[in-house]
C-alpha cells in the first residue's frame, strides 16, 4: 500500500539524514524528527575540506527535510526511526566490498574521499528504491512527494559520482587502492546483493556518471533488493546499517 511504501521510504531517509547530519554538523536528527527512536550508532563530525563540507551541509539539510516531509505525509502512521548504524556498518560494508578486513577500519568521517565513498554507498540505492516504488503508488499526493524526493536524490547521486570521478586516480591512503577501485568494489557489492542494476564510474570503457540501463532509464529495485544492500547481505536478515531491521 502507499502507507507501507512511505514508511519504507522514511526508514531510508532516517538513515541518510542521520549520516549526513553527523558528518556535516556533528549531531543527528532531533528527537521529534527521529520519532523518539534510538540515537544512531557511530556517528561523528567528518573531517572535510571547505568545499566538501558545503556539499555535506546541503545534502544534510535536504535529507533532514525529507524526513520531515514523510513524517507529515504519514501523520500518526509514521514509525519511529529504527536503530541505525552509521559507524561500524561502514567498515563492514567496505570489508565486504574488497573481500578482506581493512586496517585501519574504513570510516566515512576520516577525510573527503572516505566521506564521498560513504555517500556513494547510499545515493544510488535511494534513487533505485524510489524508482522501484513509483509504479506501485496510487495516491497522487504521495506520488508527487515521492517523485520530488527521487529527483533530489538523483541530483545528489550525480554530484557524488562527479566528485568521485574527479579524484578516481587518487590513492585511498593508507590503503593500496585508488578511489576509482573503491567505487568499482562498492558498485559490485551492491550489484551482487541487490539484483544487479548498478554501475561504477565507467561502463564498457565509457564514462558513467548517470547510471542507467540500455534505454537510458534509471534502474529500479524492489524493496527486498534494497533491504539486501542496507542489511549487507540478505533482505530477511537484519544487519548492516539497520542492525535490528526497519520499522
């Protein structure tokens, strides 16, 4: 139903909003916006350059607003934000992507490149989730809200890909891989657990800043495919960024 889809979207927006708010400002959602759910695990202020800090602040404001919009649309049906992991879950995701335990553990709060890679984990997933849900919606008001959020998430995704492409050959110190290698690994992990439907920064040797199928249509994922990505494995086994599952 439309309500179930909006609740699912709110869970994802809680995740993004908490991550970006901590990275940009050093604190998370207000108790009210969180629906009086638990505080997230592992969030902290990211060490960012002025340019990337400005990006983080803009996206944080957008994602925080999305939480508010969806709460308003759902009214009394809006669930609390669930337990969210925006610390160790990133390290687990990075380890899964590269197939080994990284030392030191990956953290998106370490510097610009590490933060942008953390952002990359989420943004394309949000776009595919909203696109997958769009044909299932029937309420015109919710359709309009979802379409508008989808557009903003797509803007975020394109911006992230552009920023990462600009530094794809940069070594991801202290690891022995480049930023481009890391993007490829993250994309491959999402494709593996999320039904394919993913692209790195290049496809068949061509630039891929706007990931899309052969008809230049945005990928769409079903709810189970989205959950498999954010749970870091299986849609029926909570974990990863939602250690206790979604609400």
